[in-house]
């Protein structure tokens, strides 16, 4: 297994942990759970998301950037990450009402799934038809 593959696997694990944590915290937010105030709940997401981001950057460097390449889907994923972070902040901290927080939470999950699909399918447009991807590559 190459170093790049190791970082891709670490990144994949961090993706799953990050999504599970975000969904769990969102459910707790909707239920006004006191668990959201636990110290580990405030610290763990930062650790997981730091591993997520660092592993993505290292893998991108090892697979693409050191060779002067930047596939379009990597750029889409970076922009999507910024949108996801913004929506996550509104959902779990900055939203004034529960309706705003819940809406931001759902939108953040949708953006997260889009980013994940773009990475898994290695295309900036993962939800278009397969024939469109084949034609674009030809």
C-alpha cells in the first residue's frame, strides 16, 4: 500500500466519523439535548475534522499537486467544504431559530453527500447521467 493510499483510507474513515458526528449532534440540537454541552462533544468534531482536512490535503498533494495537476473534482470538493463548514456553523451555533438551524443542518448533510459523491466518483458532477460523464471524457 502506498503512502497516498494510506492517507486516502484515513480520509475515508474521517469522512464517515465526521458525518456520523454531525448527524448525531444535529439530532441532539433538534431535541435540545444536554449532551451537546459535554466537553468531549465540543472537542471531538474538531479533532476528526482536522484529520479529515489534513488527510485530504496530503492525499491531494501526493496524488495530484506534486505533479502540477488539479482535477476539477478536487476544486469542487474544496469549495463544497467551505459551504459545508458555513452551513454547519449556522446549524450548530449561529442559527437564531430552530427552524433556521434545522434547515442549515439538512442542507449541510446534502452538501456533505455531494462532496462525498464527487470524491468517490472523481467527477465534479456526480449526479448527472453516466452517459454524460462518458461523453465528457471522450
